[in-house]
């Protein structure tokens, strides 16, 4: 059976430089807790981590989805460049949902 949950650490020279996790909820691959070490921001690690997370999605996933801060314009810009679009207004916790269709 294909795993429905994944944790993805990103390491360089033994150091944890990024991480994320994903899970299949119905036919939606939910990526969460995507993070990059602050001193390494802007080097493409987040974009690479997101691509690796998407690649872990099971075959029956039809949509990628994630949440990010409503005020996190840098993160939203990265996700938009990767094909994600905002879905709805910010929730009470200040998060927005972004999705994109899976294309194989």
C-alpha cells in the first residue's frame, strides 16, 4: 500500500535546513509545516521542498493544498509561482488556503 502520510526533512551537511509534511485527505494532498531555516531563505530551498512534497503525493490525489499566513506575502508569492491560487478569505487564525490541481 502507498503511504498516506509523509514527513520530509531537508538536510545539508547534517544540518536540518528545511522540513515539511503531507497527508492525503480524500483526494487532496495537504502539505503542511513547510519551513526553511531563516538564514537560508531566498536560495530556492522552499521551492525545492515544495516540489519534493508534491512528488510524494499518492496517485489518487487530484489536488494539492496548503495553508499559509494571510500576511506572509513572500510565501504566497512562492506558492503562486508554483501554480497555487488563493481559495477563500483568511480564517480567524490569519491563515489562507491555497490549492492547485495535480497534473501528471
